[in-house]
C-alpha cells in the first residue's frame, strides 16, 4: 500500500453549552461547561509551512485560529445544537486546507467524536474495569502465564451514519449497553468467563464486539487497553495492536531560518506508537506478543532515547516526519507486521506515517 503521511495537531478550548435535543430533564440540557480538545489529522501540501520541518507548528497555529472563536464562550451563540459532532464539523469548515483524514472533538478525556474521510461521525466512549487474568498458552516462564491483574480500559466506537435513531447515538445509550458487560468483567477473573479462557487483549476485544454488535449496529471498533502503553482494536474481522513508549531526545531543525528558536538545540518527550496488523494466532490468541514488539524494537529505541536526533546517521532532519520515516526504515525489516507509526512532539501534535490501513484514531 502507498505510504501516507498525516500531520496532526491538537488544541484545548474552554466553553459552556446546552444540548437541547436531548430528552427533557437530561443533565446536558442545562448550561454546563467542558475543557474541550480539538484535534486534526491531514495531508498537507508541499511547501505549505514556512520551511521544511515547520508543518506541525503551522498546523497547530491554523487549528488554534479556527478554534479561537469558541474559547471561553457560550457555544449556543455559535451553534444551535453544539454537540461534539457539530462542533467538529464547525471547526473543520474553518480550516484552510482540504485532505483532512480526521477531525475530532473530545468534551472529556473519556468521550468524543471523530469525523472521517467519508464524513461519518464516530462517537466514542472510554470505560474501565478491574480484573485478573493469565494467558494459558504462553511459553514456560512468560510473565503473563502467571495470574496477574490490570485496570483494563475499553473504548467503544460507533459510526453515527449507520444508525437509525432520531438523534443518533448519545453517550448515555453507550453507557446503558456497556453496563451489563461491565458487571460481568469487573472484579472478576477473566479466565472464568465463558469465551475468555485465553483472555488476550485481542480476544477480549472480539468478545465485547460479539456482545455489543447485535444491540449496537453502529459499532465500528472495540479498543482494549491492557495497560496504558499497549492494546488491541477489533472491527468485526480485523485485529490491530499498538505498543506505546516515550523518547526523551534532543533535536534541532536544520532548515529553520536564522533567529528562529527551532534552529537551536532543544528537545521533547516524544510519544511513539508502533501499530501492527496481523491475523490472529489461533493458539496464542494474539497477533504478536507485546513483549516481542518491545524486545525487537529495543535496539532502535536505545539509538533514539536520550540522544541528539539531528546527529543520527541516515536521518534527513530531526522533524517528526523525518524521524518517523527513519524509524520505519530501521524497524520494518525486523517487525514485518508494522504498518503505522505515530510520533508526537507534544500532546496530539506530530505525525502518523502509515503504509497499511490507518485504523481508528486513538484518543489523545
């Protein structure tokens, strides 16, 4: 598949709203407020920024300008029905470029909406359950073969365009569908639940899908975080996993003009996500062991972490797009399932480099 490079940016805004289309007495029908987050992923034209490597900063500035009229306002003065979906559409209409892959609005850390390239709105909601499990088929000595526990997180993604409800899908509807699943999973040993004798993240995501899909035809993805840094997606037929890590690295941009602070040596705590796509191993119940991903990538990680990226051999520059392409070149021969890299300098600001299916946007 052809490589696609998506630049991303995110910006917060504070605002109040009433959502009048909800049933009488609904708490969101009253005036209330949120710390919203708007984010965008898009393909940018060449020479769109002032200089090569300045794309992320320029995109963030464009998003900030689009969002500025919403900051510290009553959103009902701007939109008749200021739902997360309508806010995302409002912001998208004010961005000065096309080729937008996704634009999202999060009203809290646990809920939001993403608009995709086909203008479908994917509402999502995050849930947590506390459980124990062990993986029965791992090799002797593997730590996951011992009984242990996690604070699992689940994100339910639902495509509004597939639904038939008068006001689409609201978060309360997802809450009601999740409640009986939560009751079964929370404070339980997952191995004791029918269908979860081998409770990998992939198996859990498919198990949840099978229970939700008949009641929620709009379901588009189920995401399961086993830890804060790894997890799996399932869309009814395909599995994807990711492994996340942070890099504390120095950098400078060689094309920044004289006097620009980005020409100086500075640094970031980067967030790096490696995304992988592979068929499910019918014995192990996973696509690939998260531990194997970490082990394979570790030599490359050590070349990047606590290092000056602008001095790395073979790296065109130290901007996030160049670093992501360097990571792909170094990693792909050793990790064949890899088909997407997310690299962020700051929260939500960076790139997605994909040469397979892009997959869902993870909340920032």
